[in-house]
């Protein structure tokens, strides 16, 4: 008879004592930021693709941005719930569902700026191509700012913050480039 403690199951290791999956664990602010960064990169790629397309209309552009954000959000919720069920062996509680909705809400919020700019373009304030390029630029600049902020929070000084911001920007631009090369 062994005196070794029992080995936790895979579900116990992943969900921990609270029964929360890895997607819901940790700092909610960090999880929300992760979702926002993911959505920002994805929307930047979609917006640049729209700008490169043969003159999409205002409606088509707005619908594409809105549906992209909604699709990412719904896919995230489905993936979160499925991973939760797989790891915990049960469906989410109302509290866990509210947490998932709170954490994933930035996926929807990142579409607001581009939709406002597309709306301004529809009102004649600027050309649609200009609105789309400004939207993409703001999304990429946002990546730089989050990287800069992360570098500062790490405490390594302004040079580290600059490098962090530039790396985040390069990754975002790289994803946009891949999207353009793929022709989607």
C-alpha cells in the first residue's frame, strides 16, 4: 500500500479547486485584454481587406465589421463553454456564464470605432476608403499602446516598452499581411 497522495485527474489539474476552466481562470482584466487584442488584430485584418477591395459600400463594410465581431464573440463563447464541459464534466453555472460574457465583451466593443467611422463616411464626412484606413490604423496603433503599456508595467524602462510596443505592432501588421496575401 502506497502512502503517495493520489494523482489529480486531468480535469482537476486544469480546473483547479474552483472548477473554473483555464479560459475563465486568472485575472479577469488580463483575460478581457487578451480578448480585445485578439479581436483588434482580427478586425484590423478584415478592415484592411475591405479597404483593398473594389469599393465596398457603406452597408457591406458595416455589416462585415459587425458580423466579424459578432462571429468572433460567439465562437469564443462556444469554445469557452465546450472547453469548460470537457474539463469539468458539467455545464457552466449562471455565474460562470456571466463571467464568460464579461470577459468576452471586448470582442464586440472593438467594432464600435470602425462602425462609427463607417457611419461618418456614410454621412459624407469622409470617403469610405479613408474611414477604413483610419480604422485599421487606429487598431494597429492600439496594439502598439498595449505593448508599450505592458513594457512599462514590466518595469524595464522606456526602451523595453518601446520594443514591446513595436513587437506587438509587428505581430498585428504581420497578421494583416497574411490576411491580405490569403486574399480573404
